[in-house]
C-alpha cells in the first residue's frame, strides 16, 4: 500500500514537472492579425524537423557487451527547442570468468521529449520499457524474462561536431524505481551518443 502511494506521488510530481517544462507561448495583444498568421505557419520541410541518432556500445574481454540504441526525433516548435521522439534498444552481455560462460540479452523501446534550455544544454524525460532477465520461473527453476518500466528524468549536453552532427551526453534518474529493476536505487543512467539534425 505504501509503495503504491509513493509510486503515485512520484508520477504526480513528474506530471507537474513535465507541465512546467513545456513552453507556454503567449502572443502580444498589439500584434496585428497578419503577423500572428505568419508566426503560426511553419514552412519548414519535414526533413529539417527530423533528427536521427543513438548510441553504440562495444566491450570485449572477460565481459563482452554489445549494444545499439537508435532514435528518431521530431522538432515541435519553430525555434527547435522542443522535440519528441522514439527509439529502440538492444544489448547483449556475456561473461567469461571463473569457469562461467553465460550471456543474456535485453531489448525494448523508448519515447522521449527534450527541451533546449541553452544551445548546448537540454532537459530530457523518457519512458523506457525493457525486456530483461529478471525473475525465477518456478515451473522450470530457471531465470525468466520480464518487462521492466523506467521513467527517466534529467538533462544533457550536446556538442557540435560540425554541420548538423552532434555528440550528446545525458544524466538521467529513474523516478519509477520498479522493484524488478536490476539497477541500484538512486544511481543515475549516464549515456552518450550521436545525433544528426538535433
């Protein structure tokens, strides 16, 4: 009961933070109708509103870790400050140590929103749903798979690599804290990747 209440309180707090982060655009009453029509009409082609990117991780040795996280996003406003997007994720991990040779994979999807606070700094929130090894199947006494939700909130930094290409870094915290999550509570998710058009 207490954990359900805490979960709902966190979701309510997240909803309030999300509403506060969404920009509220106000028009000056003294502007004439033609100026308002020009501001409302967005003539950018779709290819200028889209951005692509993601991350790739490779590690070999005692622990092998191979992962890919592609994303596609869409810039909502004309100033390119607010964007939304979707992405996928796949990760394979294998251990070769102390006579153990075992591996597993995780996969899932995400939806996200970003808002640029400064040209290089942005606020970021995403819902991430991952399928991972996470519980003991009582019928077979083997590890089973389960879907684990994450609601990640934080921020990031983007550095231009020239043209429309950027390197991005994010630090995010999970506000859901699902009990099936394998990650330590309060530990941030630190990530990096590349984007074209962000």
